[in-house]
């Protein structure tokens, strides 16, 4: 995202964009990739609510949230592009609110990777995660990524 300081993420968070909704997809490659044809779209506010559920010391991934929404809605999968966008919107809306901040830093990308699109980038997320006792490792020399060590051991189970 660009120009975050000029955007009203709180308004974006409240804009449901006619979601939730279910869509039947027909593209065979997508059906094979995601394991079915029923694709669910969750509204931004649902991502905010899911991120709020992750307690101190626990972590989740965007994929875990998507799997929870799919199971909850009876879908085969939750649409991945909007999921990534809406998680970032929830994080930025939280940052703009200042108080009543859901713990956005506990939501990781796939494979425990930190999200550079969050407020303050990976540095801010790293600082918050380390303050909660997590160990953040740098991977790669030129294409650096940051991941939480053993994140799988502290994943929050959505129910």
C-alpha cells in the first residue's frame, strides 16, 4: 500500500463491499489448487475480529484465518487476494485508532513471515513480537525476509 498516512483505513474497514458472499468458480486450475469450487469472500471487519481473538503469546497466519472462515461458511476456501488486503487494512485501521488496537502484529504471512505492509513495516512488527517473547530470524542475504522461529508451536486455534 502507498500513502497510508492519507488513507482512512477505519472507513475501509467498515466498508463491507457486499460481503460476505460465496462464489462458485469454474476455472479448473483454481479448483485443483484450492480443493473445490466454493470460494468465500469475508468482509474486512471479519478479519479485524479474527485478529482480535489471538491472545498474547499466540500467533496466527493469514492462511489460518482464511481456513477458519472457509470452514465457518461451508466454503472450500476463502479468496486469498482480498484476505491479504483486508488483513493490512485491519492493521492500519488499528494503528489509526490508537486505542482499542487489535494485536495485528500476531498475524503472520505464510511460513511465519512478517508482513512489510503493516504499520511501521517488519521493524515494528518484529519489535512487538519480540516484546511478547517471540524470536524473529532474518532469512536470506539479498532478498531478506523475517520469520518467527518455531511459529507453528504457538499457533492459535480458531474454533
